[in-house]
């Protein structure tokens, strides 16, 4: 029968005969509809028809019209005659979690939520303006969604869910459901514990619980609930509302989380509007999105059994923050586990250390650094920057302690145990199990989970000690860079500290840079009026340009600490670290000033010295 059906040509296409599709199929060797080339040929022909196609004489009133101008007209005419309709398709294949392929179904008498309402939109935006968002850049995303969101089909006919109260043959669809479930939680425990029936949960009861409206005793009589229970539900709601923080994945921003904002704006007074939303990314495994079909998902129980709870927690926390997608990689997890084990070993070494005595600037530096870590972790946690918090609490403090042990000729065991007590409490929220082990070995009181968080003490911040230690570290790094670049095996290393006049220029620059009117040109002109600088105008000019560039990258707090330094303090700091520098460089270390008469300086390197950046000569 099919063989008896002939092709009817209705479109004349430039460059083709009567049957362009047949010509292209034969030309490209398309086997059947499943052949990948079929899609390519179809796209090619549709494009050609749209731009050059004209309807033939057998097309009645449409004859002679181009496809471009007649396409929409024919569709509307066929719909008007009831012989055509629209078919909706998904932009890409969608599969239910039960593995059933999803299709688009048109439902009659569908219910919609009118998110187009301008008054409702403005109320939702007002709610957003008073919220905190983690990360802050999510705020604009929510505002954009509120702008473009319009009528939303909020019900369906099949599946599990809540029947629509006024039309129970419909079910509330998942993303529209549970947008204010936070308000039901305080009530649900009484419903479950007391066996309260659905017919007792009247609108009058909820009006009292959520708004304080109505007479409690009258509601008790109509529902059969005692007044004390009703009041408990009311007080429970008042305790938990408003919602402090709602956390979820970024896939819910264009729907469920924005619905959460709309519904709260519509249902609750402003003092019960939610305070914050946190949005996180999608978990990746070895760089790929998790899919059950791929089998690349990792059950939490398996991860904990295989690697341990602390490494699993820290790996996830370190993987990303904000809306970035965390990437679970086995190599990262193994590294974290190894680092936590090293943390435990180091803690035992510290606990076994002897020594005490007076504290030097090195101890003051470490305590100051640790105090800054406490503040940084607190600020990061307040902003839900978990990666930054873990990195600072664990790795940055680790680097501080290891540097101290590397620097100190005789580590102060008593002081280090004080540092360990702070450190282990900082790490405890992220790696609680290993920290409990360390805490017990320290004979800490009770559980570390119940111990007080270490309090930031600004009086222990020693910016001068920090600057001194930064000087030593930078001096070592600069020397090693020279050694690597020149491939010299050093026998003697000479350091030349900056002249006093350079420190005076630095002091004046730091003070003057706080003025809004500051310019390099005006500053230099003012300097050269002074007799102590007038005789070295060229050197001063070159030095000032480099110095100002250096100072602009230094925070104000550091500049204040630099003011407490001097040429003699710089030399004293390098002198005190001679033993350390000599050991690290396996060479003799000599410290001189740019101004020393008779200094050994065969290459004239001393003139390159800058405050906090000694010049270097290596033999």
C-alpha cells in the first residue's frame, strides 16, 4: 500500500528539483531515521526552505508566498479550523530518578501561581533587600528570577504529593510544595506526638499559631485541642521564626528558593520574613557530574568507611565554597588524610617537648599570627566561606607552627602547648574526631566539642614582631631566588641594610600617603627642599618612585608597624637571624649597613638596599 503512495511537491526550493528531501537523503546516503546524518540533512533542508522556499500553485490561497512570510499564517489558520495544535518538547532528554523518560503533557484546567503580579514581585524584592545571601553574588540572581518569573503551573495529576485543598483531584507539584515547611516543623511534632487529626488542623488554628489571631479557648473548643497545646504550638513557632538561614543547591534558585521568598512575602508579616539564604554548587566526582547511570556516585557511608569521617568532612569543605562546584577527588582525600595524621604526630611531638622560659619576638610573632587566624576563621564562618575557614584554621596555622619550629633554636615547649590548645579547638569543628584524640592526650577538660572557642585577643597582636619575621622570611626567599637564578653554591652571603636617609624617606612617605592630596611629584619636591636630601637628588628620586610603588600595595595596619621600625632595628633583626640564615643557606652570613665605612661590597650592591629589603651579594 505504501508503495502506491506518491510524493506531492508543494515547495519550490532554489537549487533543488521537485523533491529536495529525497535528493538529499540519496546524496548523503542516509540509511533511516536513526542515522545521525538524518538530523544534519533535516537542518540543512529546513534552513534552505525557510530562506528560499516558495509555495507552489497547488497550495491554494498560499500559492506564490515565501515560506518565511506564510509559515506562521498557515499554523494559525490550521489551529483556527481545529485540525492542528501545538506540541511541546524538552530541550534535551530528561529522565526521572525512577529511570522513566519524561515527556511534556498538556493538562486542561491547570492551576497556576501568578508570579507575574507586580505588587507581589515588589514585596518579594523588598524581602530580598533585607536578607543576607551566601555568597552575596546570589542576590542579583534572585532579583533577576523575580523579574522574569511569570505564571507557574503549580499542580499535576500523577505522582506522590499533597492534594490541592480546593480541588483535591490535583496534586501540588514538588517545587511549589513545601515552600513554607519551615513554619510547619514547629507544629508537626505535636501532630505526631499527640495524634492530632487532619480535620483538627483548621484555618482558625493556623491563624492563631502563625498570626496570633483569634481566641485560643474558642479554637480549642472547635478543634477539640486543649488551650495549653495550642499555646505551645504558638510559642514553638515564635521561637523558630523567622528562618535564620535556608541552605540549598543553586539549581533551586530559579524555582523553589525563589518560591520560598514569594510565599513568605505573601503569607507572613515582615518581622517573620526569612533572614538569609545560602546557595551551594553541585558535587562533582573526579571532575564529572555525579549520575547514577554512570555509577560514579559515592555513598557517604562508603566514603567514611574507606577514608574516615574527618578526611571526608575536610575534603568536601576544602573542595569549594559559595556557588562553586566542589570536586571530589581521591588524590585530594588521601592528601587530607595524610595531613591530618601529620597533625596528630606533630601534636604528640609538641606535648613531649621540654622547655619554657621567657618569650622572644619569635613567640610573640607566632601568637600574633595565631590570633589573626582566629579572627579570620570566625569571619569566614560567619560568611559561610568554609574552604577559607578550614584552610586558615588548619593549613595556615600549620605553616606558622612549622616555620616557628624551623626558626627557633630551642623551641619553647610550654608556649607551643598553649598554641596547640588554640589550634586544636580551631580545627575541631571541621575534624572533630582527631581533635578529640589530641584533646584527650592534652588532658583537656571534658570533650573538645564542649570546650570554649578560642577568643580573639587584640592585645596579643604584635605587628612589629610580624614585620620582623616577614623581614627574615623575605630575606631568605630573596637569597634563595638569587641562588637558583645564578646557580651559585654560596660560601659567603652579605646583606646590606638600607641607609638611615632611606628610612627617613620611608617614614615621611607613610605619613604623607594618608593625605588625600598626596602625589609623588609634590612629595618629592618637598623632600628635595631639605638639606639632607638635596645633595643626593638623583638617588632620592629613583628611590622614591620605587618606594611609593611598594607602599601602595601594603595595608594601612602594616604601614603603621613599619613606622616603628628603623635602620638599626632592621639590622638587629637580620643579625639575630644570622644563625638560622647560615644554616638554611649552608654559608657564612655577614650583615652590614649601606652606610658602613670600609664595608665589603665589591659589586656595589649596597646602594640597591631598601627598607625591609636588604641588598644581597653572594660569593
